[in-house]
C-alpha cells in the first residue's frame, strides 16, 4: 500500500545529501566557493557545517539501514506530481553531484591548453555550483510530498476512528 523507493532513488537521494553536506569537488573549492558562497551554513563558522554534516550522515545511515525510511502512503493529485518532480530533481542532482566531484580531474585530462589563470575551471565550477541546487530542491519536494501524504493518512485514520 505504501510507495517504496527503488535502489536508484535511495542511491541518488544519498548522493544529493552527500553533495550538500560534504564540500568536495570543483564547484565547492577555492575561488568558486568565494564567488558563490557555496557553504550551506556559512554564517555559523564551525558549528553549522559540523551539524549539517552530522545530520546528513545520520540521514544516509537511516536510509540504508532502516527498511522503509523513504516509504510513504499512496499519493494523488498535485502531491503525486510534486513527488514525481522531486524524484526527477533528485536523480538530476545526483548526476550533478558526480559531475562536480569529477569535473576537476576530467578537465585536467581533457583540456590540453589551460589558461594561466585557470578561468576555465572557475567557469565550470560556477555553473556546477549554480545547478547543484536542483538536487536539494528535489530533496525538499520529495520530503514535502511524503509529509503531506503522512498527514492525509493520519487525518483519514482519525476520521475512520471517530465515525
């Protein structure tokens, strides 16, 4: 009766979380991070990133170790559409995360004539940083659809108990 996530969704979901909490790769490094403000909780110098990392790793642990962590009651209407959009964005975000992590080595391998300033790395990093939010948007839409589904399910169960 519940929506059960596929292996691909669980894997992509975890990659999006890792891409958010672990600032690795070209899109989160050096000048790109300074230009885009890549740290999700940069306002809090030490506590914010450590807390975000701990929560992200805990969520990944739950997804892989606890069966049913990403399940939800059946969805319909606009909420089902939000879930579908969220799942699509999560998968796209996972691809972007992998691209951000591998862009530096790939560019060094493919680009034979680099500029002195390394502007090509900066430009690719900025673009990857700008599109990296797609995965986080998918994560939020997916979790929002699950929350609404659980709320609907609880209301329906309460109305059945009353009458």
